[in-house]
């Protein structure tokens, strides 16, 4: 079986997404669960907020582009 390598979002960008989700999650504890690189400058981060799932898109400069319930 061949291994594939996916680029994950740096920790600081995952934390920016987590902070962006807190308001939508009513102050619940938000944890990044997984992430992946979408293109040369964007990452998708999957987050869990007390059982509620969210997806965040953030660029490499730290600008959160979108936060959506998953």
C-alpha cells in the first residue's frame, strides 16, 4: 500500500480557526480535529465544539476566510 502525504495547517493557523469558531459555538471549548492544505495559500481546518462540527478556511497569512457548520 502506498503512503500519501498531506500537508496539514500550521498550529498557529489552526488556533486562529478555533478562536473564530468560539463565538458561533456559544463559548464552547473548540478543538482542531484535522486539517489539510487546499492550495498554495489556503488550509481547511475541521473543528469540534462540544460535539458540534465546524469547517474553517484560513490562508497562510492568518486571515480566516470562512467558518461553516459541517
